[in-house]
C-alpha cells in the first residue's frame, strides 16, 4: 500500500507527521482564504474610491470640458492621482475620443492600455457625452495591498506549525514513554519469576493502565499454564515409568505361569502315586495343586488387566443385552436374584461383551458380599447410556469408597483387587465412567457411556 509506505514506524513520528500535516493544511487554507478576501476587498475599495471621486468631480469636469479649460481638469486629475497610490494615471479624452489631458502630463495616450487595468467613466453635459475619463490602475500597488498582510500571516502560520510540531513531540513522548517502559519491562521478564509485577510511570493514560492490567492477567495465566504443564510432565513421566513396570510385570507373570504349571503337574502325579501309601503327602500335594490353581488364576486376571483392550463395537438393544446377561449370570441363579429394569428397545452401539464383563465383575462382588438381590436399571439420557446397579450385600465402607477402583485394592483374602479396576479400564475404553452411588444399605454403582463417541 502506498499510504503505508509513507507512514513512519514510530508512534512519536506518526504524531509529529499528523500535527505537521494538519498545520500545513490549516496554514494553506488560512492563507488562501486571506488572499481571496484581501483581493476582493482591495478591488472593491479601488472601485468605490474611483466612483466617489467621479461623483465629486463629474460636474466640474463637464463644465471645464465645455470651456475647454485644460488647466482645471489637469490640476484636478493630478490631485486625484497623487492622493490615490493605486491609480497610476488618469487620461481625459474629448467627445471625439482624442487626447485632452492626463494626470502625469504625458501628452498622449499609450497605444495599448490593457482593459483589465482601466476604469472608464463618461463626462456628460445633460444627456450628451462630451468626454471620457480613463483611470489607469497601478497593479503593483494594488497587489502590494493584497499581499501586505499575507507575508505576516504566512510567518504566523509557520510559527504555529513549528510550535504544533514541538508540542506534538512533547505529547508523543508523554504518550509513548509509558509504552516504551512497559515493553522494556516485558522484554526483561524472567520466565522463572512469572508472575512479575509491571509498573507504569505516573500520568500513564487509562489505555496504558489497561494494557498493564491485561499483561498482569496474562502473566498469571502463563504461570498457571506453566505449572499445569509441569504437573502434566510429572504425570507423563510417572505414567511412562508405570507403563514400563507394567510391561515388565506382565512379562514376569507370564514367565511364572509355566513353572507353576509344572509344579502342579508334578504334585498331581505324586498325589496319584502316593494316594494309598502316604495320606499326609497326598494332602500336601493337594494343597500345592490348589494353591497353584489359585496362583495361575490370579496371574491370568493380572494379565487380562495389563493387556490392552480391543473393542468390538456392535449394534444392540437393551432387551437383547439383558438376554445375554441372563445367560451369563445363570451360574448365580441359585444364590442371587437379579432384577432388570428398562423401557427402551432402541438400538445403540457399544462393546456388549466388555460391558457384560463389567456387570459380571459387579455381580461377582455382590455375590461375594453376600447379596441376595440385585437390581440393574438401564436407560438413555442425553445420548448417554446409563446403568444403575444396586445390591443388598454388606455394602461399602465409607473409607473404602475412594479406594475401590485402585488396582490391587481388596478387602478379601483371596481377592486380587483388580475387578473394579478392570471395570474402570473397560469403561474408559468405551468413553464412559463408573462411580459409587451412596446408599443406606448394600452397594450402588452408576455407569454412564457417552454414545456420541462411538
Ligand atoms: N458390591 C460390593 N459390596 C461390598 N463391597 C464391595 C462390593 N464391590 C466391591 N467391594 C469392595 O471393593 C473391593 C475391590 O473390589 P474388586 O472387585 O476390585 O476386587 P476384589 O473383588 O477384592 O478382587 P477381585 O475382583 O480381583 O477378585 C472389594 O475387595 C470389596 O471390599
Ligand atoms: Mg471383585
């Protein structure tokens, strides 16, 4: 852009340019207007003066012309000419247009008097024209009159422009100094010391104060973001460490399974061989075999928890899902009564198998907590699939409520403490969550799955 090319970079220079520009424009308009008014006034004055002189002497001229009294006419025009500097000569012509006399006694009319510097008046006796007066104007003198004040005006204008520019410099400094100081402070901010107090000098304008406040605000937010990033960094480091420990542990668990299985096979063989001979040995071997089974089961649970979940999303509706659950929970039928509540039959997408595993873990816990009744309600709300789960078992200890989803937290002698942790992991994978519902008796859980995510 051409305009941008001429715009100075610095704020101070911009203000000076603006004031200078305005000053020059004002001076130009001012001077032109004065010249125009002077011009009009001067010419008006000249014409009026000639008119008045003519009115005064018209009759005298006429009389003198009739008497051919050259001397009287000459002395009058000479008088007029002397009194008015803007008249350079006055010619008087007779009725035939011949030279009669003139104010400067030149005795002849110049060949070419330009019409624009003459004012002609007729000398009349009654209705008859008996002569003519030509007032020749002194252009130089008139122009002097027009421009006499202008030079003073131009001088005053130049003075005002210079004063304006000087004032502009002071004003611009006054405005730009707080900004300069602020930017100096910002450029010297130590990132380790954020938030830093910024100061604006006295007499800073409202806008500069606002800018300072905004920068303060930013500085505080920056501090928060930095501490958040640091916190996240720590969490990432921790997660990475845990992940590598998890991978190692999973590998180790896998390695342990084979020797345990060998132990179990040997103890089973010894059990059979010494079944009739040594009763105590048989009992010990049985114990080894049982404990090996338990160990392998725990290792399998742990490996299942450590393994990444592979989702199999299918389209299903609640009645179909409940039917699937009923088959799955048939093994608990003798001990626990499960009630299913739902109204909707609409289809939705989820990993039904994994969701069933979540509910199986809950049912297993309820069974282990001595529950006889379980109620599971299903419904949709704001594109979320909600499950509310209640049992009438021993219930959760208040102090345990925050712990139960933590891996390996268990209150059971034979528990691994991975059931609910697994539930949480599966639900997170499905874009959902699980939480405890406070109840007066038994335990309650709230599960929600965001259906938008699938
Ligand atoms: N329905 C429930 N009623 C009472 N306590 C419960 C219930 N569900 C969970 N808990 C408590 O939460 C703990 C953690 O449960 P979680 O299923 O994670 O592990 P676990 O059942 O102890 O072991 P695992 O499921 O691995 O065999 C349980 O030990 C138990 O104290
Ligand atoms: Mg459990």
